[in-house]
C-alpha cells in the first residue's frame, strides 16, 4: 500500500477562518477569482502569449482584461491602444 505524500495543510482557528470569509465577502467582485476550464482558439492563445512576453504580463491577466472590456464594457485608453496593437491596427 502506497503512503500518501500529501502533508497536512496548516490549520487555522475558527476565528481566523471567519475573518477570512468576512474579508472575501466584502471584496469587490473583480478581486474574487474563479477557476474555470475552457477552450480557446489556438491563434488567440498564441496572440495572448506573444503580448504577455512583450509586456511582461501573464497571459491570463491579459485574457481577463480583454474579457472585462468586451463583456462589461470597462475599457480605458491604454486598453484600447493595446487591443489595436494586438489586432494589428494602426
């Protein structure tokens, strides 16, 4: 029988847990991250990775920024310029 290689996680007190939950519930929606699994077209993934390398950002951060702009219509001037550059517009 194989032994589990997982080490038990650090236990926190009920009081600490309650404080962390309260803090999370008070956080703005944009500060709460949700893990999802999805498929995107390879050319989009490639473009995001290329821009990530150019700008020093993570591709997930860029993807989130572009989704926010498209879905919530939250766009600032620097985002518009970045989108135009990524699309090859002048």
